[in-house]
C-alpha cells in the first residue's frame, strides 16, 4: 500500500522537490548577502542614532523578492489542497479504479489512512521547510518593518503555514470524496482557501486573544512623542501617531476626539494643522510635526488606540495552528466515516 501510494504520488512529490530546490538555492545564496548588509548598515548607523533611512533603503531594495517569497509560501498550502488533496479520492471515483482498489485485501479505511498519512507528512515537510527558509531569510526585513502581524507576513512565517497545508489537504480530500469529481473539488478547495486567507486576518485572528485599548490625551507629554499627523484636508478627520509598545499590532486607531467625545475635524484646528508660516516644514510641505503637536496640546483632545502587544505573536501562532489542525482532523474524521458508512 505504501509502494502504491508512492507510485501514484511521485509526480507531485518530484514537483514539490523542484520547488523546494529552487527556493532553497535562492534563499541560501541571497540570504547571507542580505544578513551581512543588514549587520553592516546597523553597525554604521547605530553610533549616529539614526538608522531609519539606512535600513529603510535596505528593506526597499528587497521589496519585490520579499513579496514573491511570501506569496509562494502562502500559495503552497493552497496548491497542496488543490493538486494533492482534491484528486486523491475523486480521481479514483471518476475513473472507477475504486472498484479495484477497495475490493482487494486492503480495506477502505486502511487505504485512506495510508494515503492521508503519507501525503500529509509530505505536505508538512514541504511547507515547514519553505516557512523556515523564508522566516530565516526575511529576519532582517521583518526587524526593519517591525510588524510581524501584517496579514501576509503572519501567514507565511513560522508554524502557521504548516497548519494551513494540513487543513487545505483535508479540505481537498473531503471535498473530492463528497463531490466525486476532481475539477469541481479543486475549485471548491481553492475558494475555501482564498476565503480563509481573507477571513482569518480580518475577523478571527484579531479576536483570538484579548486586545489592549489605551486612550492617550494630547498634552505636553504625548505631544513631545508625536511621530506624525495624518489628515485629508481642512474639514477632514485627522489622526496622530502616538507611541505604542514596540512591535504592537494596531487593530484600530479612531480619529482624534474632543472632550465631549465627538470626532475632531481639521477645520476646527486650522491654526495648528495648516498655519500660515514661512518657517521650517516637514517633508510633505506642512509644518513640522513637533510644531503641530505643541499647538494641539493646548486643546482638550485625545485619541484611543486598540492593539495586540508584540508578546501575543507566538500565542496567536499556536492558537491559529491548533484551530486549523483541529479542523483538518474533523474533516479527516468525516472522510473516514463517509468512506466506511456510505455507499460509494
């Protein structure tokens, strides 16, 4: 049975090995170069206490490669579900070979158990290696951006991609068993996987752990720590960038409010946001952030920010991994029950 599973799976396995080899060569060749450049830049700019521009230029030089690598790691679990999971049973049912495979000495449940175990292990190994390589390779870039919670970043790092791969494979397998056709099963698996990638970062992940909400007054203390002010015009709502714990995942930052709890608009504070001055300006042409901050501090304003602290990164990784492994287990259990108790 193991030999038969390998014979039927070898084309997909060789394709996976080719992808792993190409990705591994790229990561292992360019990774040390980028890590060395990051270390050298950091050593040069640290004594000057101004590394933002230097490191930002380094990060921008790898933007294209980083985006492609992240998309690859995110896409692989979906491809596993589509091309490994969906056809596994559906192809047998379509071609009628199930009548031969399931009437021999090997029972249906043993046939399914060997198939699921063998291919699941291959999916785990493939995704784990890709995720490890990307996590190592992109380490300096993640440190530069300081945001490991970004949707595409979180989903392509560490252990979460492994759970996605197992889940997608289980979705494909179960869908193929229920629909009995490979192409429709592949389409449904793709739709489910895309839906998960949209739903999880927007709805599920932010609520897995309690978030922290802080309300900060715009006074002389916080004004001295402003990092920016964003507004779309004199009558528009505006936000200020207040200091938060390093690496925090900001979930919401509503516009600035006044003492009555009403949203403050720019036209009420034109003397601060749009002063008529010939003095120094920021890089966008407006007054310096420090000048805006000091001016706004005269009013009784505040802003609330809701965020997940950086310490929640690994708990969220484990929770999300556990959820999708549990879902994969439930789907696999459904397949075993269906193949044993339903007439196919």
